[in-house]
C-alpha cells in the first residue's frame, strides 16, 4: 500500500515531472502554466508581503475566523483586504478587530499553504534547491506554531468538536491541510530527521487528529475530512488513518453510497456544494489510485459530473437553488480537468474549452486540448433529487422547477419554486445565497416568500420533500406536476407546469384538508422592471417577519377579473396573465436578488380560502407579447390563442396535454 519511505508521489510523482515537461514542450497552455508556477515561486514571499503589508513572512500568530463572518455588518457584502486591513467593497469602510482581522489571517494561512505546495512543485520541476528551502521554512514555521494554537470554532468558542486550530472549523482545517501534506511529500527528502519529526508529529499528525475528532457523517465536510486524513495517513505511513479515511464509518466509500443521488446531484441540492464535495472526492480518488488502494464504487463519481448538464441554463450557468450562488459551469473547470482524464467524456472537455488551464490541469488534467463536445440540452427529469428542466425544442426558453429533498442545513424552504430563462436572460429569479454571516441570509435567502411559489398564512414552509406526480416530455410540450409534500401541515400544494415554445402554463392548486380557510400568497420574482395596467395604491399590510419585512415599495389593488403584468429587461420581457378569482389582492413591490445592490421586483396574488387555484400564463418575449387570449374553458382545460395557432391545454391530473390547431389568416 505504501511506497518507499521518502519517495514522493502523494499527488505528484517522478513520472509526473516527465509528463509535465513533455506537455510544456508541446502545448502552449502547459508552457504558460509552468511559467506561472516558476514566476510565483520566484515571487515568494515578496508578493505575499506586499499583499498583506508585512515586513517579513511569518504565519499569523492566531487562528482564522469563519469566512462567512468576513462580511460587512451593514451591507452583507463579502469583504476585501488591503495591506492586512479589511474593508467593505461598497463604501470602503475599514473594519478592525474580531472577526475581521482574523478573516485576513484566513487568507494568509491559505496562501501560505498553497505557496508551500507550489514551491514544492517548482522544486521538483526545476530542481532548484531554493524553492525547497522556502517550502521547508513554511512547513517548519507551522510545525512550531500549530500545537499552541487554541481550538476555536466559528462562534469563537474554545475546544468544541467542529473547532480547529489554524482555521475555525475542521472543514477548513482539512482543506488547508491537503496542500501542507502535499508540500511535505514533495520536499521531505531535503529535510533532516529532526525536521521531519517536527513536521510529522507537531503538524501533520496533530492536524489530522483535530480533523478526525469531528465526524460529520454524510456531507461535504466529511468528504474533505476524508481527503485530508488520507493525505496525512499516506505521507505519515499511517495505515490505520488512511483506512479510516476510505473505509471508516463516514469514509469515502460511505460518502459515495450515501451522498450522491441516483440521478447524480449531491444530496445538499446546491451546485456550489456539489462541486465542492466532488473536488474532495476526486482528490481522494487520485491519492488512493496512486497509493494502489482500490475504490470499487468510484464510477458513481461520473454521475456527479454528468448531472449538471441536465439542468444547465442556456448561458452556461446553473440554477442557484439552496445555498448556491449562480455559477457558470466553466467556473468548476478545475474539477472537470480530473473528470476529463479519468472518464474521457468529451462533454467534460467542452466545459474546459474557455478555461484558463493552470496548475490543476498540469497536475490532474487530460493531456490534450481540443474543444470537446457540447452537451445536448433537452428537457430533463431528475426524479430522486427532485428537479425538472422544461425546455422548448426551438429557442432558449428554459424553466427549472425544484420539488425534491430539502437539502439539510443548506436547503431553502422553497418547494415548487422555479427559475426561468429566455431571450438570453434570466427571468424568474431565486436570490441564491449571501455569505452566512450576512443579515439577510436566514431572514430572506432561505424564506419561502423570497422564492417563486406559494406561501401559506404568511409563514415559511417546513423542511419537506415534495413528490413528483407526473412528467411528460413530448415533441410540442413538456409538462410536470409535483406536490410540495408536508411543507405545510394540513395543506396540499400542487403545481402543474406545461411549457411550449411560446409560453409556460402554471396551475397552482392549494387545498386545506381540514376545511379551515387560510391565506395563500402566490409570489413571483423576476429581474428587471415590473409594470401593470392594474390600478394600485400603496400597501402596508405585510407582516414584519418571515421574509415579508424585506418586501419594500409595495403597492396593491384588488380585482375579481383577469389581470396581467409585464417584467422587462433589455431585449427580454415576460407577460403574466392570471385568471380571475374572487377577492384577489395583487401586490407589486421589490425584494432582494442575488446582488443585494440591485432590487428585484415581485408580484404577489393574495387570496383566502380552503381550496383555490392560481392559473397563470407566463409568456416570454423579445420586444412585445404576442399571445392574444388565455381562458379556462372547463375546470382544468385552457384555451390559449396566439398568432396563427390555438392550443387546447389539459392540466388535469392524468391527462396533461397540448393540442394545437393552426389557422390560416
Ligand atoms: Zn459595507
Ligand atoms: Zn433559494
């Protein structure tokens, strides 16, 4: 299982030196990446000193605070630093003391670990002993510092299970430890026995123990813990620690079996965590493969690489559901480097097509360049994770609904929410997530009213797993019907979406099984500006809680008739028409979007009752709406008339269908 004591090869071995030299001789990107590595090594530590305003390099004498607390208390924006001082990017205000200074320490600790790794790689690729000496001094400085750093957590409590020493949580300690272990692997043959003993005992073994005390079970944390424990176990020659990382109760094999849905997404339902976990799993796989440890279940990893193609929006971003910001798939290129090499799927190379291929490509990537093969975007159902992507066969109109499992601590209370895209723009908006230390994260990002669904009695949903009821993908339309599951006790919520190239028919049914009337708020957020012919006046009847406190500039009108409104952005509008229902109060206003500085308009239809239906036609358009009429002919049957066509649409359970007749005009 273990190579000879001082040979290197945890993630980069002698054969890689030759491979990288060959790559650099034949391919421009590899030559550039290698040149950058050499330049960065030569710039250490001068550039680091300049960045952080230091006289000489040394590790901060204190552990880091939590990255999610490194945000402006006023604006919720993630901070920046200049010469070691944190400041808000919105108004430039300097922020000092805990947790801000310790947020800068986080960056210094991280940069130093990466520098040690990169110096080790530069040493192996150039043979330059000065690079090894600098890596060594980083490792020895941390070996001296590490045992004396108190274990502290994200709330700055001492000696808690998730707490760590250099970082404030074992997750971040694990992420930090991997480049440290790799650096040691690369330069330890330049160290004497006493130096090796200090790094092994005081730093690597000690840090592995800090990580190991925190068994997080299923999830992204433990996937990183496993990768770090395997790295430490392999460089220390500690078979028990390495085996624990792979076969332990929460080891790699457990994560593979428990954390990946049969249809591919990571169980937390947020793409940022999907790729974060996948990166740890692929690192583990890489180290295990090099150490000759068999991983029979690793094929499941391919499902994680494939899943995003099902929900990919036409601009190459992924829906920002749960605790995930909207991210381009290409921003995860470094993960696809290894995926491309291991699984050889040409779509993975397509993800890399515009990527700046750097160190990750040199270490883990496929040898060739080439454009790869674009994924074919088609209507996709992910029944286990609970997503449905509805796509029109012509044009870029895309709707992605979310109805599945809650997603643990990173879940949002948004069953039956959807986002949409057409004419090159994001239309229906989800706020995604701010840093967890931002004031609006728990009060808005996660709240039901921040999403495009129905809120009952002005309360946020319970964590719930919804259910798929029907799915139909035909040549002319795609349809899905799903329920919100037990999101509200005693209330059934069902949404039917039927999409054609011209529109989305959206039928939302709500029923109180106990016969007690409730308030139902159908809410929809869309980027741009909202307008409506409906007469409204200012409105102040929202509660001051459950996310409603963040709905501002509200104006409302009451109507018993059909009503409509438009949301417009340059070159991309959407018209909503809602069918008449008694005593409907329609409220317009603003909420937060993914960028806290840019408000996103919403429309809300408020009604009370025991059984009611919201029937809405969403029509995306470039310049002007073209659909002429929308009506319900018999319950659950709709007639929609456009320029030269009439659709008869059935939204009745078991009979979802669109029949189109064309008329000559
Ligand atoms: Zn600020
Ligand atoms: Zn959300």
